[in-house]
C-alpha cells in the first residue's frame, strides 16, 4: 500500500471518529461538520475537474 493511500485511509478514520464524538456531544456540531465536509469535497472536485479539463 502506498503512503498516499495510507494517509487517505488514516484521515478518513480520524474524521469519522471526530464526527462521531461531535455528534455525541452536540448534534448541531455534527450538522456543521457534515456541511463543511460537503463544501470541502465539492471544492476539491471542482479544482480537480478544472485542472483536468481546462
């Protein structure tokens, strides 16, 4: 397994744990975290598409 792939899996696990903890502590934080994650993913996707097709 490459280092890049390992870092990606580790980041996903850490994000999952932190989102679960936030959801247990405060559901509003969970919603805000999910919204922020969606915005970040859309931004990354848009950047990737721009670099690929521009």
